[in-house]
C-alpha cells in the first residue's frame, strides 16, 4: 500500500475530505448592476475569503443557454476560497448559492436571475460541480442537490468527460484549474508539515 501511495504525487496524501471550493459566477451584460460583487460578498460569508479568481470570459462563446434569461451575452469567472472546505459542504454551498441568486434577482413583473452561481470543488484527482437538475450522470446527494464529476486529473492533465461543459474544456479554464490544483497541493503540504 505504501508503494502505491508514494506514486500519487507530492502533497496529495492529506485528508481526502478537504477540498478547494470552486464557485463559478455568471452574470449578464455589463456589470449585472453590480450584483456579481454582492454575490461574492455573500459567498464569502458562507465559505470564507475568496482569494483566487480566473479571468472573466464570455460564456456565450461556449453556450447560449443563459443568454435569454440574462438579456444577452453572459460572462463567467471561477473563484476559489482561500480555505479548504470539507466535501460534505457541497450541498450547503449549493443551497446558499440558490438563495443568493433569488436575493439578487431582478425585481418587477418578471423575476429573473441576474447572477448564476455553480459551486463545486477541486481536489488532486477531480473537479466536481453541483446542480439542482438531475441527469443520468449525476448523483443525488440530498435536499434536491446533485453532484457530478466534471473533470478527472490523470497524467498531469484534466480529462473531460462526455458531459463536461465546453468552457471547462477551454485552455483558459484548464490553466486556471492547474494553478488552483497546485495551490491545493501546496496547502496540503503545509498542513501535513504543520
């Protein structure tokens, strides 16, 4: 068993329950009336300080799924919390994200979201996302929340699966995930040495 563990890469033998939370935040054209900043503040209250941000990218270049709801092209970025969280917090993160979306929804006759938050986590081996929508590759957790493995990490790269969202296959997102995985590994190293 020790020989098998030794080949898995430095820093990844720590507590397997610890993960780097990874919310994805989408917003409509312009600034989303500043609501994405309000969403970040609320996320920080739920999961702690946010400290690593991907570049903002045009999600509409990958999918028009949210364009009608958001009134045009949508923009997205990924965020990571500074502190590692337990994998079993995924459900509470998604439930809180759903509340934040409702709190920041546009007012008026047609209530609609102004931000979309898709929390997940990254560890040494995979990227996992949460959803309120069931599908054949998703696993029910509880309280109407499902999880899916979106990317696997093997041979120094993230491997997409048949259901992986197109933006998670992009070089921009893949590079960010590599950087975040390195941060995760370094955090585990520090915990193991401390």
